[in-house]
C-alpha cells in the first residue's frame, strides 16, 4: 500500500504540509488526512495538494502526532529562507512581511484580495509553491 508523502514547512504561527503523492492515495487515506486537518481547524487546498494548520508545531511533534493517530506516512522537513521584505499594509497581519504570513492567510488572499500588493502576494504564493 502506498503511504502519504508529507513535506512539512514551519512558519512563525503555522505550518503547512504538501502531500507529494496525493493523486496516488486511496479515498480512505485522503479522508483520514482531511479529518486530521478539519479536527485542527485547518484548510486543505486540493488545487495545491497542501494543507495548513494555524498552530506552532515542530517537525518532530508533527511526526509524533501522525503516529499517535495512526497515519502511516513518510515525512520530510522543508526549510524556507525569507524571501520577501515587503510588509503587509492592512488587516490582522499589518506590519508583518509577506514571508511571515501563514499559508492559510495567503491562500485566502489569493482568492479574495485584488489590491495594490497583489504582486507581492503572488510572488510569495509562487515561492511557497502554493
């Protein structure tokens, strides 16, 4: 049986996980991952094969959590270098750089924001492969 291949990325206030082999997983495996994300009030974006959960969590804690709830998966940690220096000029995250924003907020901006900083948002989404 194929096991999920997770690529974990930590951010200041959240973490994201890219499911590298999502298309190869069974419906039951995908439903189990969806339940995991939903229980933690996260967002699963099927178009980017990525889920985001707004919680500070280290890679080792994530792996332990998966084992505890019986999700057998191959896990890899991805380290990002800060790319953006431009700061958010509005809303809840005003003053933070775009590279410090949680994936969930960037994904929300992708669908809902059309303002002047759209290029910075698109660049950060591309950089994170979301």
